[in-house]
C-alpha cells in the first residue's frame, strides 16, 4: 500500500509542477490553485509512504520519477527540448532509481 501512496504523491507532484509552470509566477488563479492542491496531495501521500519506506529511497523514487515525467510533459505540452547532456543526466537518474529498487536491500517491497 505504501508504494501506492508514493505513486499518488508522484502524480500530485507532477500535477503541481505542471500547473506551476502554467501559473506564470502565480499570476493566474486557476493554475495557482491547482499547484497548491497538487503539492498538498504530494506531501500528504509522501508522508504516508514514509511510514515504512526509508526516506532516502522514497525521495529518490519520488524525485526521479517526477524528473522523468515532468521532462516528458515539458517536451510534449510546453514545447521545451532537452539537449543530449540533459537526456543523459535524466537517464542516469532513472538508472539510479532502478538500481535502488531492484538491487538495494534498503528498499522495502
């Protein structure tokens, strides 16, 4: 169940970050409200996940997945491109999260 909580936290963070970009520096009310709600959901469910998932593992998965998904949203929705070093860096972050979850004894399953 805690991994479901972490997944919900990731979705909330992605929604909050996407709306933050759309809020134009909190000058647009709708996206600003969505930003606050998205991050409230993200932090609440992250706190639930931290009951059993070690904080380092949870944060690595939360931030790594968020980086990957936000990068894709940035490319598709906001027409932002990434250069090769950025893509390599994101791939390395993703590889680190995969190693952490598949090989580390610190991760709880």
